[in-house]
C-alpha cells in the first residue's frame, strides 16, 4: 500500500499528513516517521527516493508551497512498510 492509497482509505488523515510534511520541512535532519496502522513511512527516505522532490528541494528560489507539495507528493507515493 502507498501513502496515497492509505489516504484514500482514510487511514491517513489530512492533519497527520500536513503535520509530518511541516515537521520534515522545519528540520530535515530530525527523523520524521508517519505511522499508518502497523506500517510506517520514513519521510526522509520517501523524499530521497522521489527524484522530483530531491530536485525541487535542492533548487534555489522555490516557494514554500512548492516545497510542501514536493514532500507531500513523495509521501503519498511512498510505500508503507
């Protein structure tokens, strides 16, 4: 199951998703983990596995909403493990 599938099934709430994205963006060096049922998504690993998110976060002049959407997309596409 991916984060997006968990979101569609209401196993992942909008509030939890927003909180973990905000936590990651506030300090990417602090481990951020999203727990979904008995599975988890490591946010840093999800971002690093998503080429677009890495590119957006590494680019200068990117707006806050662009950064947030890149991380959010990486989380939604990540596999819950």
